[in-house]
C-alpha cells in the first residue's frame, strides 16, 4: 500500500477526478454490465427529463437515489440495464422555439411550415446533452448516455402508436370535448398536473350580476357571482342547488327584487344610510338590523323558496350572442356542485369555460356534445360571434364587459378579490379554462383495476401510496391524451371525410401497407399528407390523419414498452421482466409520471408498471423558498461539488428527510458536515491502518499481507471479535434496508459504526496496531482493521462510489486476489455471526 496524506490535506474533489479517469480507463460501467450479463435482470425505468434545461438539485437527488439502488443491485449479481432518457416533445420545446422565432400565434407556424418548425424543434433537443452528461457523470452516476432513448426516435414513437392501438382495440378510446386549463401564452391545453405548477395570489374582479326571471310576479332576478366576467357573454344557464333554501328579497331603496341562497343574504350590497356610499356586506354587528345575514334596513324578505322549485325557470339573457339556443338555454338547472360557502348560491354557467358548467349543461340538455360553440380562439381572443368584443383578449376585456353589464342595468355589485390562481408554468400568463376537442382514454372505466394494481406496489414512504396516490386514483377521470400542437408523436388515427370510417395505425408496417408509402419518420410533416383509400370503395374518397399529437405524458407513460421498442423487438426481455423492479422520482409525479405509468400498464396488461418506488420530496433554498435562478438563492450544484466533492453531496441528500418525500432546506454547511462527521473519521481510520502497515516495512519486518478472515476468527482478542461482529451487523443492516428501499436509515448506522471503529477499536488497540504487543498480534489487529475497512467500503460503495474507490485502490495492493475496481466486487456475504452479548458489553 502507498503512503497517504493527512485528512486536512486530502482533496475530495481532486481524488474524485482521478477516480473518473480510472473508471474511463477501465470502461468500468460497461465492464460491470458485461460481468453481470446473463444474471437475473433487475429492471429499472428512468423517467425522461425535458431536454430544454440543465440539471438542478432535484435531478441530482433523484439521480443519486437511482444510482445507489442500481449499483447495489449490480453488486448483488443482477444485470441492471441503465439507459438515460430524454423527453423531447411537447410544450417545453415548442415554447423555446416560439421565443426563438418570435411566434405568437398558431397561424404563424402554419405560414412558416410545420416541417421547418418541427426540424427547428428537433435541433434544440440535443442542445444540453453534453452538459447533462458532464454533470451526471461528475455526480458519480453510472448510466448509459450513448445508448440513450429519446421520445422523438422513430422506434419509440412506433411503440407509442402500438400502445394507443391496443387501447383502441379494447374500446378504451373516444373523442369528445373537455374543458381544460388552457395557456393563451403557449396556445395549448395543459394537463391538470401542469396547471398546478404555478399558482399565484392575484387580484381579480368580483361581480354580482342579475338575471331577471321571465314571468315572475315580483319581477325578481336571480343573482350570480363570478370572478371571470369574460365568461359572461357565453352564459347559457344558471345553476342552483336543489337542496338549499333560497330567499326572495326587495331592495328598500329602489324596489329591485333579488333571489339568492338564504345563507348568502349577507353578501348582497348595502347602501350607506348617511354618506350615500356603499357599505361592505354586513358582518352581523348590528343585531337588530340583521336577521339571518339579511340587513333588514336595506332589504325586505318577501319569501323563502326551496331550490328545487327554481329549476326550469327561464330568464332574460345577459347578451344576445347565443339567442339561437333560447329554446334550450337561459334556464335554471340544479347540481350539488353548487354550495353556499361562497358567492350567492347561484352559479352562472358558460359550458365552454368551466368543467362543471360543461358537465351540468350537457346533462340538462342545454347544449349537445357536438354542438358546443367555443367563443374564444386559440390565442385567447373573442371570435367574430362575440361581435361587441371580437378580437379582444379575454382578460383584457374584463373591464369593458363589466361596463357593458352596468349599462344594461344588470350589475348588482362590483369589487375585487385576492385569490390563488393558476398561471402557465412556461409563459407566466394566467390560465383560462376552455373547452377543447380531444381524444380520451376511458380511465374511469378501469378505476377499480387501478386501485387494485396500486395495492400490488411497494412505496417508500408508504403513506404517499396509501393516501396521496390512492386518492388521486380514486378520483381519476377520463384522460385527454391529444394536443392540438405540432412537435410530438402524431395520433395514429385516419378518418374518412364523412367520419364514418376510422383506421388506427399500430405499426409502421400497417401504415405502409395501407398507404403504399415508405415511412422513415413519424413526425407530422412526414405523415400528415399520407392518405389511405377507403375500404368502402373509391367513391368514398380517402382517409386522412387527424391533426392532433399526443400529450407528452402519454409518451412518458409508454416508456416501459417504447424504450426497448416493444413489441417489435425485445419481446422475451419485456415479457419475462414486467412489471419493472424499480422507479424513483419526485412527489409531484404522483399526478404525473407515476400516474400515467399506472394507467397505461393497467389498461394494457392489468398490472402495475413497477414493483418498487422511492418518492422524494422537494429541495428548497436555505430560506425555505423555491430555488430560483433569478433570485440566486442557492449555490450551483457544480460549485458545491467542486468544493466538497460529489460523494459529500450524495450522502447529504440521501441522509435527509427528502428521501422520505419531505422537503429539504438545502444548506451548504450541511454538505461540509458530511465531510467532517463521516468522511474524515472514516479516512483517519484508513490512514491509521496504512501508516502502521507501512511501519512494518520501515522496521524491516515482513510486508503487510492481510491474514484471511477464517484464521482471524481464532483470535483471542475480544475487540477483534467485537469489530468483526459489528461489521457483520453493518453488512446485514445495509442488505436489509436496501431490500426495503430505505436509503435514509443507512447513513446514521454507518456513522455509528465508524465512530465505534475509530473511538473504540482503533483507540483501544493502539498498542497492538503499533506492534508493541508483538509482530504476530500486530498483524492480527491490522488484518482485522483491514477487513473491516474493505468490507465497509464494499457495502457502502453504491452510496459513496468515489471515496470507497479511492480507499479500495490502495487497500487492494495488499491483496493479490482483488478486483480492479471496488464496483466489480460482490456485495459482502454475511456469516450471521453477530455476537450480541459482545456488542452490548463493549
């Protein structure tokens, strides 16, 4: 063994760079794969990150968890294929290109040409590949970038087509309208998951509007409250709750009669008695003037009305844009989604701009599924039909719409409200809810199966599975999987002009056979112009592809099949090893990737996609706020690695609440703490061994060669037996906890073990280790310490791949039977010889 420096002179970052050079020279990662080839497969699915930015702490955290588990399984003799993946399609890429090309609306893309637009998108996808590979490699993660998979590769896309084809064959696909979160900034619908990424507390207008009831003896008007005045031109119904009690009241100042929920009477505006200014709704301070929330000085109670008796009443439309629907629209309907905890107990329904509005209006026959008019275009502007406000962006038109309502004498009150509102996570613009035509997967039909499949999985922590994920599955709704975009996997649906004939392509071969066209790329600009003849005869023309592309979440949910081009290749590999063994991502993926994996695997095979899952929490800045580049409230990952080393960062993250799906406030000093409390004591024990082994040579004695462990068990020294037992306990504990995927328990146990090794074994054996009790006894104690260190390094190598490699490369020089890299070693086997009495006594 070579001499080593003092701990204070040991540079963790510098030594890690040398280890990277060693791994490169040995081709260590691929060599490990070659050595385990033919062994039991351990299937790991790596969720693809978007290819439009650089890795942050969240990526490094998830990557470390994945690396620890897969390295450990490899050392257990299992073959673990690890291929990096890239999410290449969808909104993130298109948004970058829109900024680059100055595109602000859909027509500009069509004018440019879908082919040119898509090829520009393709070009940006690989922009950050080199940086990602550099950062991921520097963190010590072993994963194949050369054999990576990309969701834009033709093989991946073909498997996505196959998945959709299977769902079509199982009658789990239909076309319909869905009101979805919609970004006018990016001109696309978003998933509910994406819509939840950026909520902001903002002021919005809050108005009460009157809707006069036709034929009412008192000329009463129902009063509805809304924070989205821009939806009022599209009003088609009013919704009440049939189980609530409503009240008819007269305004004493002008004789106007209103109908609102009895429990919401206090929300009606109250005029000041002396100043003439309007007062805020009564809070109940004037007991004599207020009865049941009603200010009796301002209003007279005329009658109480059951909500059920309001159903069917017709009212005067607010605007005349939809008068052609007056036979079915502009009437009162009922549903339990209307509550009395806010507003007036009367909800204004614009079925194109509210999910519940759409549902209840469809159910009540206000609209037909195929006849919905969406009065706002893709860019968020009113269409020609809304003549008074045509061409105006909806949010900008709020003020003028309120004034128009006021001019009609229908404005009951006007104010503002601060509330939490969703914004587009890409463009930073407020979202609207808008009906969009979409292709759906019938998730509700398989909801019970989803819940059963979830029971077959093991999660760390389990409460995320039992509560958060279970609840999400329990409320699962049909999934809109299509997007009216350009850069994505096209829906493989060809339809005849009369809509009567639909053909779904589940392979390239099928498309080529039916069309007679050779296909080399599946993106829109390569397949949109391909037609297929009608099977009914030439007089029925040709079938053309629908324009939509898949939501990129459908692609990532197809990953277990698509990344190996199943079922077109690797059938045996997949079918023998599905569900996969392991996945790991952040808590947010309970509504993202974990969900789409589960939906598609359940629909296709009636199984979960994975057996074991680690769910990590969020890494926050030290002040508890979200890490922000613009605020510069956190140190860059590479800065921390260059100062303390990747192993210290890895161990800091793994030994934190973040691996139990809790949040971590990232503290630079915490990474230093790992160096101080874990690595330096560990290194000092190693250095003490090397110094005293080298001393034997200096003193002219036989060069140190470790005595085999079987012989060491005959030692008469109780501390030798104790440290052997403690090492066995460590190995057994790591084995047990890794089987349970509890990474967070290992580091505290290691720290305790190293403390015992340095402060008990080394401290109380100094004389023996220094040779003062004889050469033979010295070699026994040195050999015991040697085996303890080697075993600890091998057991901990998946956690700290650099540091353990540094120690091992020097320790292996004392043994002729050692491997070239610690990562080629098998995980230590245990004899089960744990001497509890000795452990407790010492």
